[in-house]
């Protein structure tokens, strides 16, 4: 960035938020050197970060966010919003320099309506803190991502996130009633106050999943729920995955709604799941949890699901495995269960309808295995972790314990795995992502995913962000 622009930028930001909230010293900026995308972590480790912001700024009000965006337009400086930096697709990295807009000081719960069970919460609040505040009042947000400690409300909305309770309560787009956001040209907008209406297209949904390219979310009105009075667990092993998928399909299409539905293939069951629940497991294993206000209804729902599983050759395992899974549900994602450098890792998570899901599982996992030469000892554990009335998704988690020592070669291997997995999934009838977003990692596949629709998306982006200020290059824009 030219020295004169840099000078005007820093002075302008300091005027808007005060000097203490503007971070331009290298040490302060280095905390934004990578999100949780494997390559961003590896590149930072090698001393060549993907994310090279010229400055980071921490606004405290939506009005300050609007002023910052206006300043960036004046100076033609890119902005990348930063929530918790927990994204895994590279979306939060400032790969073209400019401003990192750290939203974590917008962290208030503005109001709770205990009659309607709605709440206005600011975008920078972490999911964990929000949930803890609600639990103290007997309420819950029911969005339980494994990254709950870092992920913010705004980041969850921007990346279209999902949590372990999604099969009953939905993904983040099902929790959001309306939004307050700053447009790419710096206007503060409120979307209609209730989401069911006939007053034109829905601006709220345009922002959800836009990964910061079409606006900066500053607050959301979200649904709350009563904390459940009863939880019942059901754990079933199946001789083959197809029987488990069919049981899951019948549970969903007959209107049963376990919030937790996780079907682990035999690799995932015998490796990660068995280790987490301290029980030897050999076969595909389904972990389910049912919850609700009325204990008798919860028991009945679990009993019906049990019948369906038994009718599909399921073998019941002790419920205590489910209870242990619930207690330890996030351990899978952190060391020693989650990989660290020098490993290469990543998850191909794709979504399809029931007609295609089994083929998607087989084709995607086959393609990933074929993309990695034997010498690299690929480990691939897969589970179907979010279920819908019409389909499910597969979460294929790959790890190469020690890949090529040269970073460019390691990236080429990583990219080859994703290309093989994503393209095979799309050929078999899947969409390329269920809940982690696109970011930098999946941007090359957007054209193939959307076809002619990509041109429409680009025109929306160009009309809303004429100076290409917000997250330029992300989402394939
Ligand atoms: C260990 C681990 C476990 C995970 N488990 C899950 C899981 O269970 N479910 C799940 O969905 N994801 C999971 N993730 C991925 C990640 O946590 C989610 O994508 C999360 O939604 C990102 O939130 P964040 O606040 O960290 O956003 P960031 O990573 O900071 O940003 C993500 C994107 O959103 C944009 N953005 C952030 N805030 C805003 C805002 N206010 N307005 C506009 N744009 C914004 C950023 O520019 C970027 O494009 C996991 C990640 C890790 C590392």
C-alpha cells in the first residue's frame, strides 16, 4: 500500500474508533496471520502467511463499522471481516492486504424477548459465551458448532454454519430472523423485522453464507428455545453403511427429529469414535440423541427410531456410549484427536439428497483415496453428521501424517485431494459444501457449482460493491 494511503488510512481509522483500537504494528497484525485452513496455518508456520493485513481495527458500534467501510471506499482499500478466525476455508485471511475488521468488540446481547423467544445479539459475540448467558436463564440457542469457543455469531452466519443439534433445530440460516448489516458502500441496513412476510425478496438470506463479500453483519435477531428437560440417547451399529443410511432416511422422512444424528463409517467408528467413547467399535455406528420438554414424547420418539434401526439389521449398543459421546462431543476437533503440523489435513464436506447420498459417499471417498499415493499413509474417516428431511451430508476427514517437506509440494497434494473429492462428489450429485463455506479453498469450484448462476452472483456483487472493497476474490468473485 502506498505510504500516503497508509497514512490517511491510519489517521482516518484512529479518528473513527480511537488510537487504541487501531493495530498497525507488526506484532499486533500477526495475530491475524491465518484462520484455521490447513494451508494458512502451514504458510504462517513457514514464515510466509497468506494473510497480510496492513492494519487491523476493532470497532465497538455498528455506526463505526459503517464509517470504516466508507473510509475504505474512499481510499479503495480492501476489508476482510474477522470473527473468531476459526473458519477452515481461508475466508478470513486478508490475502490482498488492507484492513482486518475484527468484530469481537461488538459483543452485547442487546435484548431478550422471553415471550417470543427471540434475542438481538451482536455479531462479535462468541457462540459459547452467548450460550452460557442464555443457559443461565433456562434458554438455549441450539447452535452448537465444535468451534463454539472461537466462532462468533457473525462468523457462523457468514459461513452458513451448522452445529451438532442441526437435524432437529436446523442450520444457522434457520435460527436467524433478521439482520442488521453494513453494506459494502457503508450504509447501515435492517432487514424486515420478521422473516415470514410477502413484502418482496428476503435480504436476510442474501447475507447468510456471503462470507463477508456482500456486507458486514453487525447484529442478528435469532430464535431461542427452552433448555430441554429430557435427553435420551440411542447408539446402534450396522453391518453395513447402506442399512444405517436407510434407517436415518426413514427416521427423517417419517417426521422423527433427533437433534443429534451421526452415522460413522467403519473407519471413523473404529478410529476416532471408538477412541473418544473408550469402546471398541468395528462397524458403522449411529449415535443419536432425542430431546424435548415432554419426557414421555422424547422416550416415544427414541422408541420409534429404535424400531426403525432394528428393522434394518441394527444392533443396539449401550446408551451410555451416547452419553459419553455427548460429554466429549467436541474432543474430536482438538489435539490429540485433531491433527497438527507437520500433518496435512482437511475435510471434504458435501451434501446431497437421499437419492444420491450413498453414491456420493462411495465416489468421494474413493476419489480422495486415489488422489494420495500410498507412501503418504492417508487416513480417511467419514461420517454423515447433519440430516435433513430430504438428504444428508458426508464429512470426509483426511489426514496425511507427514506429507512432503516442501510447502509448495504439500499444498499441491492437499489441493489434489480437494479437487478429486469435490469433483467426484459433484459428479455423483452433491453440492460441494454443507456448512464450512467456500473461502479461498473452494473458490475455484464455484463456476462449476453454479453454472450460469455464477454470472448472476457476480452481477449482484458488482452492483452492491462497486469498488470491490469487501473480501475481493473470495467466493470466486
Ligand atoms: C476445531 C474446529 C471445529 C469446527 N467445527 C465447526 C462446526 O461444528 N460447525 C461449523 O459450522 N463450523 C465449524 N468450524 C468452522 C468455523 O468455526 C465456522 O466456519 C465458523 O462459522 C466461523 O466463525 P468465525 O467467527 O470464526 O468466522 P471467521 O473464521 O472469522 O470468518 C469466516 C468468514 O466470515 C466472514 N465474517 C466473519 N464475521 C463476519 C461478520 N460479522 N459479517 C460478515 N462477514 C463476517 C469472514 O470475513 C470470513 O469470510 C470448525 C472449525 C474448527 C477450527
